[in-house]
C-alpha cells in the first residue's frame, strides 16, 4: 500500500455528536500532550510505510501544524469528502489498495496486519471495527468504487469487517479527551507526551516557564511556551497545552487546558477541559461560557498580538453559567 | 435561650450581576441587619453570575455571621456550583438541594429541648465530679 487519505473535520455518520461540548471543535485536531491526534496519526502512517497521504480538511485551521512534508498533500474543501473523491480520481487504476481514515477517533492499529487482511479477502471494501462497532477506517480498491457516492458507499455499502485490536478512543466527548491523557500518562496507549521528561512523570516542552514557587505534581504535562505563575499547583494528570498561561495561585487538577488559553488568578480548576472561554466540568457534567476575560479567555489573539493586552479588560465582564445540558 | 427566630427564604434573581445585586441588597440589607439573621437563598432561578454576584453572596454571609446568624444556599444549579467551586467559595457555603432542607437545617439542634441545668460536658466523658474522682 502506498497511499492514504485522511479526512478531518466532517462527521461521516450517525456518531454521537451532541455531547461535544467544545463546540465546533474536532477533538482530534486539538493538541493532546503536545500535538494533535491528526498529526500523530499522519506521522505514524508515514513511519509505517505509507508513501503519500492526502489530508482532506474542511478548514485550514485543522491542517495547521503540518510541516511541509513532501509526502503530504493538504486539500481544503467545504466538504472534505469531495476533496477525497477528487484525490481518488487522480489515482485512477494504479493502486490495489487505498487506506481511508476519518479522524475522528484515535485508533492504534497494525497497518501491515490490516493490509494483509485486505489482501486475503476479495471484498472491495474492508472496514475496521472494534467491540463498540464500526470505525471510520477503510481499505478500498479504488478502481471498483463509484467515486461519486464514496461517502454513502463506505458508510452503508457492504464491507468486510477487520477487527482492530489496538487502543481506540472515539474522542466524541471532552471526557474522552481526558481519558486519552490519563491513558497516555499510564502507558495504556502508544501516545506519548511531547517534550522532555524533566522529572519522573513531568513532561515539559521548549519555552515552558514555571515560576519557582509553583508546584508541578507528577504526572503532568506543560506544553510549549506555557507560563505557570507563582504559587500555582498543577497536579493529577493535568496537561496544559501550548501558549497557555496559568495566572497566580491557581490550582489545576485533573484538567486539560487547551492551547492558547488564559486562566486567571486564584482559581480552582478540577476535572475540567478549558478552551479559551469555554469550560467543561466533567464532574458536574456542564459546560460554561465564561464571559469575564479576567477569569478566562484566549491567551493571545490569533493574529499574534503581545500578551500585555491582558490587563484593563473585564470591568463589565461576566461569568455566565450557560445551560447546556448536552455537556453531560 | 431564644431559638425561634424566623428563617427567611429569599429568591435570588436570574442575573446575579452588579445591577441586580444592588436591587437585591436593598431587599436583603434590612434582614441582614436584624438580630441573628437566618437566611436561605433560593438559587434555582440563577442563569448567570458575575464576580459582583459572588462577592454579594460572600458579603451577605459575612453580615449574617457577624450578627450570630447564618446564610445557606438552596437549589443551586450545577452551573452555579461550578462557578462557586472555580472561584474557591463553594466550601464556604452550606448548600442544600431544596429550600425546605435548608430551612430545617436551622432547627437541626433544638436547643430548647436541652434542659437549663444540663452539664455542658459530652456524656461520653461523664460528669465532672465522676472524672475528678476517677483521677
């Protein structure tokens, strides 16, 4: 097998979308312990011998962070499946097998074993599945697939099921994101934190700044260019992703702080996922939009303006307890 | 000992922001100035709280405690609970699932049921005289 198509950012079937509390965010494309699931998957496919990969995304944000790798093609379209169809058409009849993945889920599988399984079966479509049901992972013979109906053919058409035996996390809910972090810290999967292990169970990336009086308890992860201010405590499987800032005296426990988030002074964050102003509390099963930028906000404007803009806001700010029961 | 001070249940407004706090305090202020104020705040209507709202709750509690009274919160939504936990004030308040429970909690120890001359020592230690003899 030489080619793969990776689809990001468009759900392909009746997956459990409603609880996705960090709305409009594909969880697989946000950083987990230093880098996204999409990027990790692509890198692993390249390592396993895939010669070229087309990454089909619905927005350029989802393709961010991919280095200019000669084996990667980034295709952006409103419907990433259309981009996938166009890519398949380019292959014509030259390939015996193309791997198609929609990420989605974090799936660890043995590519060699999957290809062998595909070769041993005469079906034109082989689909991966686990105990919970089918996965968005297919191997197809492109010449026999009606490209115009690729999406429905893969979703609904006849296929042989290939049992995936590796670690799988469907990443449907922020709770799954937390589970992935904990599983990684406990070595239950192959996903490893980026950066270096500065002390047993504490990983730090380049540019991370931890003030002397702050305390980091293992296992924890501090991402690239993160600042942990004085008197803070980061503990119990917490991960603070790149460009985030945790201000004076705040406690972060069993919590994921997604990239570029600012967490204010003297707060107590536990069992949560934070993304800028959005806070999902997994213990209570609620999602809040924090209106007061002194409490939480995006750390840096995406244009890259300096951090000194922090002060002076929030006089009229508001902490809004939004009623979003979908978070549970 | 006086034990029959009334427990007042007050409805907290939907938006607990600076503006609403002002109006709420106009109502709650005189109650908090009374002797041994006993307040239950019914938080079931709260849709949003800002920092002024959290500050007001703390202020009310402080005023009640100053006068040997207490303030309890009832029917907090999970969202409000998360906000109080985030701001590190959740542990300060006694919270109840219903207003009834909160009201009953004020009468949890019926002090008028204790006879005037009863010894202050817990019975597990026995009476002071018996302790002295034993020693």
